[in-house]
C-alpha cells in the first residue's frame, strides 16, 4: 500500500525532518529576498518572445497555401502555445510573479491560451494537487480519475483500457485538463452531483467557446481562401502543444520513485513532512536551458512542488541546494533522461491495466507503489550511524535479490 509513515519510510527522525524543514525555509527566504529586476526582465522578455512567435505564426498562415508558410507558421504557433501554457500560464497562475505587483503578470488577471478556465485550474491544480500531492483518495491527479497508476487502487474491469485512456489524454490534453475540474471520478462515486458538475461545465463552456472560436473560426476566416489550411495548421499546433505538455507532466509525476501516500499520513503530517512528501512524490528529468524553458522549468518538478509560488527561472539554482540536502539527509533525488522517465510512466500505466495477480512484486515494493513495510527484512544501521532512504533502498534491493 502507499506510505503510511513518511518518517519511517525516509528513515529520518523527527529531529531530522524538522532540521530539513528549517533548511528549506531558509532556501525559500533566500530566493524571496533576492527576487528583483533580473527576474522581472526574464518574465517580460518571455512574454515578448511568446507574443512575437504567436504573431509570426499567425502572419505566416495568411500564406498557408504555401507548404513552407504552413510548416513555419505551425512551428511558431506551436512554440508560442507551449511557452504560453508552460512557462507563462501555469507559472503566472501559481502566483510566481505576484510580488511584482504588475497586473499583466498577476495570478488574479492572467487567462491562459487553453480550454481550462484559470479560475478552475487554480482549484483543481494549485489547491487540490499541490496541497494533497500524491495522497491516494485526495489528489485527483493520481490517475486523473481515468487511469490506474498505483496498486493502492483495486483493479476494476474498466481499467483494462489504461493504455487507450492514456493515448486519448495525451492527444486531447487541453480538453482533459479542462474536464479534470468536473471530477468525473467523484461523480462516478456519487461524491459530487451532476448539478454541481453542470455549474462547472457552464463556466468551462464559455472558455471553450472562446478558444474554439479563436483557433477554428476567427483566425482561419481571416486568411480568406486559405482557411482550410489555416484551420488544419491551428489544429496541429494545438496537438503538438498537447503532447508536449502531457509528456512533461507525466514525467514529473509517474516515473518510478514518485511515491504515493495515504490519507492517514497526510492528516498527521507536520510542515517538515509536507516538504518531505513533495520531495519524495515528484520526479525531475534532465534538460538543457532550451528544454527547461520549453517545459516551463517543470523539468525541476521537485523544486516546483517544494516552492510552487517562487519564480520558475530560479529552479535551476535551487536544484543545486536541494541536491545537497538530499546528499546530507541520504534521500533520493529522482531524476533521469526524459525518455526514461516517460517510459517508466508509460510502463506503469500499461502493466496496471492488468489485475494484480498477473503482476510481479506487491503493493509494498513495486516500482510505482512503495511503503515503509518493504524495509521489514533489513536490520538497523550499525554503530548508530544514520541510514537514510537512499541507503535503505539499496539494502532492501540486495535483500530482495
């Protein structure tokens, strides 16, 4: 089952967890105190770049009867949509730039280029997901209510469609993000009424009408006789954005080592244990400066989950100190190449489409589902030495072999 005692799983004492929290609080304070013109210049230049790409793509598509114009316009438009959703929309709505007191980049004013209304995203993502990160039964991002991604969920027949649901979600990601707020899983369990869902759908419907009207009616119509080409190019740009956003999000939440937690653990956690849950429940992937920028700096998902309201352009420098803390407290820093992180996520989705009797390992020591009970067979560290989670995982692996 999921982790019920995070201190026991991490092999840290209460004093260790409190000391870790103090060091992370200091890291937050250091970043907050050093925010300034360099950060403001970064976000303003990002907005300028995004708008230039969007304008360039739209202008190129006026000549969309030309293959070169179609390819160039689609590429620029896709890049603009990715930057707007990942580095701007997602991060601005988190309040990362509210300290500037600039209404152009304030979380209360930004409405992003996707079908999900910002107001609904703030609830389903900023509040629900970031408060209940990977708590099975509370965080609706654990499988998004349509996929089984942990053995803590009992297998049901409909879960055999896991791979299909995964493909559909990747293809229609912006629509999946919008529908996520409706909380289909809660409706299925009768925890939410259809009347409540319809109220959410009315708000969503207005946003969808604006997005569909912009991408599939107004801009194609403006290009006159080339409207069919323009419409197809807009659809392709949205599709590219969808697949990229989906891959980035999945690589941060579902690779091996991104742990799950029980409601009991959440209900009793301290501030330090909240920090620890974010560190153990998230995963990074390797990225250079360009890929980091295009991912909204969510290649640093661990740093983002620890400090979701601090500027994303500072995550790279923060990651250096987070790694040092992981070394100090003998904790894993889950990261790897993008292809490996995605493959692990996909493999989890694929294999959990099957009932547990067809799977190896169990719910205490499977790659995607761990608990503190996996360490029952290893002894205490010798001579009172500290043994953190990294060392314990190595010893448990040797014991299992």
